[in-house]
C-alpha cells in the first residue's frame, strides 16, 4: 500500500508544472486588463493582481471546472486569496 501512495505523490509532483500552467492561464484570463504591466506569479496574492470578489468567485468556479473538483465552501476564505 505504501508504494501506491508514493507513486501517487510522485505523479502529483511531476504534474505540478502542468497544474501551475493551467492555473496561471485562468488567472491571466481574469486579470489581463488589470495587470498594468505586472507579471503574474503563483506566489502573488490574487487581490494584489487586481482581483475583486466577483473575480475570485469566477476564479474558483473556473478552477472547479478545469480540474473537475469541488472546493468545499469552508475552505473559501479571504486568507486563501
């Protein structure tokens, strides 16, 4: 059982660059008009990229659709943005 967990985690680590690219595409599409020459990075808080609360809801919905997941409401807090 340990080996299957290890391989799942290893796969996730290998997929990380692909996942980050997909997330970045979504972020860039939402904030494209608000960037004013700034570069989007995975470390930048979304609010600093110009996302308003409506944009953040749109972002969450797009993430859920892109990755076929459902983000639990209890995890959606201002601290996570």
